[in-house]
């Protein structure tokens, strides 16, 4: 009996690992399989890798699958093809620098190296939203995660890749200076001579009401000034916005849509639907498009298509 197309999705962050089995046919997390654990990213390589394997094994233990495949959303810099970490000077995972993470996980988990694949964490967010979220019906999609920093990805024909736009030249600095949480905090202090801890506090604080409309109007103008040329350059048919700032979308999305319309740019702006599950689903779904690519590739006479196992 053929097994269901289920892949383990893994999301690795600077302080945690989350893993869950993803049913690629139903496009959802398998109930009971989601596991999460704190990880000290400044520990030695042995401790970090063992912590990762503990959570991965816990999730796999919820199933009787014999064919075990893993898709891992990993922050960069990272050699995603070879599975080698290139992270250094970031106060996280420095002990993994130049280590072949694929080989280490393969050995510890007793899983074939070819059954472990990696995807950039920004790309995995968009991959998930394209696979079964806000951008499911679109082919060319720009994804932005707006939060402490700025994440960006581009998806064409169902395959998302990191766009690495955070340090693009913008106004008097780089775009991340204008489209991240710290811009909101700085702008509020400029207007009020007071401070807030985060965007959520800014939207809820009664005394900030005087400045709220101005701040979000400024932000909307920044976002459109950044988005407009990108949408035209890449011929995007949708934009997906995620991250903590997207939770305040009612305060900026109407003006963003209006400004785009005034600039004759008619592209739907979608708010991410999958939230924290996006990266898990996106990481696992890289196996879905790889399978479809293999199946669609024409056979060369005498050379059968090699199937992933």
C-alpha cells in the first residue's frame, strides 16, 4: 500500500526549533505532530545538533511512516544545495560554521542525506503561503515579512527564493531602516518625545492615538515607494505581507491600496494566512514541487528519470 505524501517540515530560528509532519495531499499539519523546543544558538555544535534531532525525532515518533523526508527552513548565510552552514559573526550558530549539517543530521537520525533538503527561511514563508495560503492562486508573487527586520522572497511558478532585499538602497539609508519595527519606534519618538517597546504597544497605547494616523500614513508611503518598482520589474500578480507588523494591516493596507491605484499599479496585497505555520509548510512543500518537476521532465531514450527516495 502506497504511503501518504507526508514530509516533516522544520523551522529553525535563532532561539528555537519547530517541527511538524505536513500532509502534502491535504496541505495541512498532521494533528499531534507539532513539536517545539528552545535552542541556545550560542552552544557548541554537538549540543545544537542533538537538540534539533531530539525535536525532529519526537515529531517523527507520532507516525509509522517508513519513507522519511525532511524539509528544513534555515536562516542564512547557508549553502542550501550542499547543506553547509556559512553563518558567522551573528551571535548565533557560529559553532556550526562550515559544518555539513545535512551529513550530521543524516548520521544522527539514520536518514539518507538525499532525504534532507534545505530552504531559506524567508523563502519558506512565501513557499508556504503559495502552497496553501494567501497566495495559492498566483504564479508570480513577492513576499515580505515585516518585523524586527525585513525578510523578502520572490516566487515564480510555485518555487520561492530569497530576494535578499533588506539592504536595498532606500531614501537616506537602506529599506530595512524604513520598513521594520525600529522605524515605527523611532518615528513615534520623533513626534512625541516618548518611547514604546514595540508596534503592538504603539497601536494599543491611548496617548499614541494623536500620532498613529501620521505614523501609519508615513509607513504606507514608504511601503508603496519600495513596492511599486519591484512589482513592475518582476511583473508580480500578488504581494503577500507577513510578520508582526502585518497584524496592524487595518491601519496601513487601505492607504497602500489607494496609493498603488493612484500609481496605476493594480496588484492584490494579501495578508499572510498561515502565520507561524507558513515556514513549516513551506519547508515541507519543497518536496512537492521537486516531485512535480521530476514527473514533468521528459524522458531521454535509454535514460530513465531518477526518482528521489
